[in-house]
């Protein structure tokens, strides 16, 4: 029997960095296939290739007996591959039936045959187990129900293969059970499903087959019964560590430095977070950050790490709890928190890290600009600003050939990130929050950024690093906190950096 | 042969790109417009016409500079023309010789100017608050303000112009050597503010990316409000010049210059998408539009033909903005 | 409990226009005993028909998160052409065809500027506003045109006892309502207005949808121009000025959002147009200074936009993503 989907030596690189390396696997008809791997292992890229959002650099795919190379998502749909995205692509201002048939309404002339529409929609909803009338507006649905509507959408064009990307992260336990029942039922109807999830126990419970990806390669595949959770974790993690990370100064030296700066209380916390909660985002988060310390914040996507960072920096509100810096409560806008010595490198450079159209100099100077002005008009002293820029450019090792006047959008990802770092370092922050500081940049720039972080901590700052790359955290940090569904689930001291244990703490229980 | 052609076309393309990118493109266009029209247009290249041109240019430059500041912040101020009208009327109320509040007083003219400027700033503050605090879309806020203020100016005067303004005031408009330095001073000040001050840098940052600006500790609300206040103030200053020139407080003053203001700023190169703009660019844009207006008038074209041409020009300007953003982005 | 407060506010915002309308009706009825008669109400509907029709076109554009500022000028050009043709003795069908084409051509122009050249909607249509006004002034040579009596008779004519403008208005509203609620085109417009990028990804032809919207708006403006002309009986050089405001106001008061994706024609825009007309008539009854009218209209628009912005802010606040479901504690 020919398999439903055959992926042969598929390759894909971004900016010369290989993300998928000769990936091959097959999916049989009527099978549930669990796809697992760490963040950045290449799962999303692989699924985007299947969904027609990206095109492979090499290799072939066959689907349903035909050669398969979708040019766009529509082509993928037409071929019979349905996609249920993590961020749901429904229109909340339309009702369920309209969302299901938006591009192919049953109609007479231009007029929708409403009876037919709702008959078909109701049938689909019944299949996926939604009891609501098909005229319910989507903005009234819970996340779980929206997930099921997306599955129904895939069924509306009779998809033979349905890809579910992290479908359970925002679902309650009951909704999850409901989804599983549906997935099995669809399998029994002869469809195949790819189930991507970090919840390994769910994967093992649900899947017929398992494919494990690591660093863009398939490192394990077979019947689900041949795997257990430990085996999966060790397959996902098992790569050799590269020498990327700077050695921190020896502990005694750092202690000496530290006591020099803070006097009698060497271990007094610099940043203290006490019982911070915000409904639906973070729950009862408490931790502290000391001088000269790099603390890692690990966890799965959607565990609340970025949200916590945004709360600390005053970008989002929190309902209860207090945040202290050097013992004083921290409140107000980011502007006030910057004055208290906070700095935050955000997850997404393009959206809120840089002014892409503006020059390198303007971007680096943005935070510290008020310090370079003279009253009454607050005119900028360009000479001293240039001095400051030159120093900080050297400190972050920004390529000297890049002109200060060059628009930032012409820079590579690594250099862009250095510009953002330079912007914050120029303000000599006491507490530096770094959200995914090395996302999308090459290895060389990565190791330079690690060195910068270490140096900063060695000079007395406290650094909080959020990263999805465990390797990065274990290599760089003095301590690692793991978040799980909005809580800090556990804490690991330097001696206990065990990648499998950290990963297990992050996985849903 | 082939290579030579391709080389030629490449260099042509490079040249075209360089011209399109140049800051002086609009100045070049002004020169082209002038030399092309001068032979056919009686009285274009005469000394008296130059005086006239400069007199038209000065107040327009002042309003357009304010508009540019708002555009840089990523907004738009459509209320400037009505601000000019209302401010003109209120100023005339204060100082006119018939029934002015300060009729005959030596302080009438300076007091009127202060009131006018204050009112302009107040209008700007209102616009700014509606945009930042109430999160209303700039174009609709300022459209409503435009309608309201224009209605207010007409209501206050029952549509009648106010004459007999003090001579000390009208001198501001009739004497070019007074009007020009005022306009130059104001735009010069705006230039310094934009190019060399903290406010200018913040303004551009907010226009480029308001989220980044916020994360970086820029008080983006205050900056945007500041831009609208500046626009209101400069519109009021322009109103002083216009009112003095006409020697009349008029409720329909400036009604016809909205297109000139937006057209001039956008043609000059200020982006409708925020972030980009320079006083010098605006000056070139104002020069271009004033020249065009002047030439079309001298050619004896009717008011409505000029209106159509200007309607086309603003679309063209917006098109250039889009082209600059998309085509030259690479 | 905390959650129900904004819900209540939202519901109040959604029904603000209705409350306002009822309030105005009561005041109106108390002031003028003639108002709550069949004749009085019919008159109100006839007077509001032009604003309703133009507002319907505007609703389509606003639903896609665009705006059409050129409707006033389109009304002017359409009325000017109609006047010229009527004075020249052209037959009615030819005249109507010409007017419809004028609306469509202007709409097409806007559509091309917005979809092909990617110029921001309010700037494109601001340009066509001026170009259209200039064109109309050229057509009329800036002189007022008085129409022959037979044309006026058309405006006052009745069909089975119902005034013709009312029938036309009702027909446009019914057609638009049907289009928005019952056709795939209508439903897809809502998707485009909600999220243009997602609509494109879902496989909708967004360019075509947007273009159609501007053409519909042009068409409605032309029809609205004729309705207005039939009532006024003359084309002055200021015919149709500021009508883009009343059209936007009617739509937004009726609950259509400037941010796209929310709203509708019935009762929405119709109610908005009636409210505006009621207020205007109320000012007449109060014998208010005619110079105050634009002030009141502007205040009304400001209020409408304020309601819309506040509602959008509340909705955006709700849409803030929650990353997990709170389990029962």
C-alpha cells in the first residue's frame, strides 16, 4: 500500500542557516502521527512547507500518489491538506457557518443558499462535536471551540491530511479530551493527522506513529508503542554542546566585586518579584534577581515568559503582587522604569525593538537621548552623543564599516540585535531583561552576544534571559527558572542543569 | 552592442533613481516648471510677480511646516484651514476699529496676536488629546474639528468679514520685509527643533514605530500632542499673516488652501506613513505649489480648473510617496 | 462581576444611537404636534432619503476599513449633469444611465487609486473630492441651475401613494441589506474589513472586493445626488458640500465602525440618517440660527466617532490574548 504522504530528503535554509537537513519520513493513510522536537528543531518550517507557506530548497514530496509542491495555502487546501494553526485564523465578526464556507459558499447566483449553508455547517459541527447553532458568532466561542471550528474547516474541503499545531496549549482539560476523541474518530474515518505538541504524554497516548526532529533532522521514527517519554526526551535533547559560551569569572572574584559595590549586603536582591498575578497570563510569580547574576527563564511557548517580562517592564498591567528594585516598589510607565535602571530587549525586533527606517545612530541613541541635551530647548549635543555612540559601538562590536547614518533595515539580523543591545547598554542598566536575545541570528554573533551578557553581569548588573533554547540557558546562566502555564514551576541551581529534567519541568503534567 | 545598451539602460536607471532620491528633486521640478511656463505666461518673470509670489509663499510655508510636524508623528491635521479662519475672526474681534474689544488701544494689535496664537494652540491641544487619549483616528478627528471650527467662525460673524484692523497689525502682511522674516523665523525655529532637539528625534521615532518608541521610554502621547499644538500654533501664525495681508478678519479665510498645505508637504517628501520629513523639503514643496498656483492664475485659468489640477497634484504627490516607499526601498 | 461592567458599557454604546433617536423623537413630538402624523413622518423619511442612500454607499466602504470623502463631489457632478440633460430635453432613461455611469466612473477612479496604486483611501478620495468639485464647477460654469418644473414634479411624484424618493431610498436599502447579509460578496466584505491580510491568505480576491466597494459608493452618491436635487430643485455651486460628513456620520451613528468589519445598513445607517435629519428638523422647529447647523452636525459626528473608538478600545481589550484557561480553583 502506498503511504498517504511521502517526504523525501527535504531541505530548507534561511539566510544560509540550514533549518531542515534532508528530512525524510512517510505517513500512512488512517494514522495519527505525533511530531515532536524542541523549539527551533524545524517543526514549524516543515509544516509551513506542507501547508504551502514556504517552498523547499531541495527534496520531493508526494501526496496521495501524486507529486506534491503547493505554491500557496490555497493549493495545499485543494490538494487535501488542512491546517489548524496555533494562532487561529478565524474571523471573529462572522458566524461559524460563514467562517467555514467563506471562499465557497453554496449559492444561487450571488445569493447564499442559507438553508444549504447551515445544513452543511451543522453536519460538520456535529462531526467535530460542537452543539452550538452554526449561526453563532465566532467571537462568542472559547478557544477550544474555535480550535474545533478550524478542524471543521479542514473537513469542509474534505482534507485527507490534517495538521494540528500545538492544539491543546490554550484548552482546558475537558476541551482537550473532546479534541482527542475527535482526532481518533477522524483517524477511524480513514484520514491522517499530524499532531504537533510539547505535551509528550499526550503525544504518546494519542499517536499511532511518532517522528522526532532535532536540529532539522529526523532522529527517530516508528510506532508510538516503541517509545516512552524518557526515550523521546533524550532523542529530542541529545546533541553535543558547542563551545559557544563564555566562562564567567570565578565565583570568589565575582563575590568580591559584588561586595565592593553593594557594601554590607552582598546578596541583597536587586529585583524582587512578589506574588505577581494577572488572570489568564501569569499566576503567583515570585522570584528574585541579584547583582552579577544571569538568571534564565525557560518554558514552552505560551508558558507566560514574555508576558511576565512585559509586566515587569510596565508594558502590560498586573492585577496583584509587587515588584521591587533595590527594595523600592517599581511602578508606572516603561519610561519611569527605565529611569530606575531597567532595560528590556523585546522578543520581536521589528515590531517593538527598532525603528527600521531610522538610522543606526538614531536607534542606538533613542533611550539615552535626554542625557545628551542642554536646556532650554533640549538641543542635542551631537559631539558628545557621537562619542557615546562610538564607545558603545565598540563595546558591542558592531562592524566598524557600518555607517551611523545607515537605515537599520539594511543590517543583518545579528547586527540589528547588536543595535538594540547597544541602545540599552548605553543607558547602563541595573536590571536587563532579554527576551530571546539570539533569535534569528548566526552563530558568530550569538557567541558575541553571550559574551556581552556575561560581561554586563560581571560588572554588577542583574540579567534575566528568556530563551527557548535550553542549551543557551544552561551555557549562560547562573540559575534557571522554569515556567509552566503561568507559574514558576521549578528552579535549578548551577549544579543541577540537567537538560532532561528542565525539559520535563516545562512539559505539561 | 547588447552590452552597451544594457549598460546605458543601467546607468539611466541609476540616474533616474538618483534623481528620484535626491532631496533637490522638487527644487529641480520648480525650475523646470518655471522655465517651461515663463515663455507662455505673461508676467510670470517680473519683479512685481516675484513680490507677489513671496507674499503668497510666506504664510503657506508656515502652515505647511506645522502640517509636516504632524505628518512626521504619523498623524494628519485637516483642521488647519478652519483654524486659520476662526483665529482670523477672533483676532479681528479683539482689535477691529468698529466694535473691537480693545478698540483704539495701543495694546490692541499685540493682544490680538497673543489671543490668536493661544487659540491656535488650544485647537491643537484638543486635536492631540482626542487622538492620543480617546484613540480616535486622526483624519476623522481633524475633519470634525475642521467642520466645527469653520461653522463656528461663520456663526460668530454671521458670515460677514470684519474690517478696520489697526495699521500696526496690517503692516505685518503688507510689508514683505516684515512678513518674510516672521515666516523665516518660525520655519527656522521649527527646523532647529526638528533637526537638533530631543523633541524632533522623539517625533521621528514615534512616527517610525510608536511601539518601539514606547518601549524605549519615549513619552509618545506628549510628543504627539506637542505636534498637534505646534500645528495649531503655526496655523494661527499663518492666520496672522493672511489676516494682516487682507486687512480683514474673514470667516472663510484659508478655506481654499487645504490641498495646497497637504500637497506641498507630501510633494516635498514628507511621508504620509510617518517618520520622514524636513523643513527644507516642505519649503521646496511650498515653492512648487505656489509657483504652480501663480502660473495657472496668470494663464487666466478659472478657479475650478486650478482646483482640478490641484486635486490631481495631491494624488500624484501621494503616489510619489508610495513609490518612494516601495520602489526605492530596496 | 468585574467582567459584566464593560459588557454593560458596550451594550449601552451599541444602543446609544437608538436612545438618542428616541429622545430626539420625544422632544420633537412635544415641540411640534404635527410631527406624529403620517404626513410628518413621511416627510421626515423623504427628507432623509438622500443622506440614507449616500450613507449606504459609505457603509460599504467603511466596512472594509476604508473611507470615501469624494461622495459630496460625486453628488454635485451627478446633479450638474442631470440638470444639464434635463434642461437640454434629454429623455429620462438616457439621463438616468448617464448619472449612473458618472457614479460608477468616479467610483472606479477611487478604486484604482486605492487598490492599484495603493494610495491611502482618505488621501485618494480627498484628491477626487477636489478634482470632482472642480469638474462640476466647470460643467456648471459656477452658476446655479434651476431645473424645469417637470423635473421637480418627479421629486414630488408618488407611486401608489408613496413618494418616489422614499421608494428609491427603500429599494437601495433593501438591496444593500440583502447584499451585505445574504450574498457571499457581502459576507466576504466583513472578513476583509476585519483583517485584510488574513482575508487574502484565506484566498479571497481582496482587490476586487475593495474595488467593488468604491464603485458602489460612487453609484450610491450619484443616486443620492439626484434625490437631493429633486428636493432642492436647483444645482448651486455648493451643492453636495460637506455631504461626505453626513454620510460618514449616518453610517457611524448607525453602528458601523471606522476600523472596519462591523456594522450594517439596516437598521444602522438608516437610523443614523433619520437621527441626523430629525436633529436638523428640530433645529428648524426651534427656529435656531441656521449658522448653528454645521456646529451641531459636527458635534454629532464627533460623538459618533467617540462612541466607535470607545467601543473598539473595549473590544481590543477583550481580545488581548489569554494564554491559558484558569482552572476552577
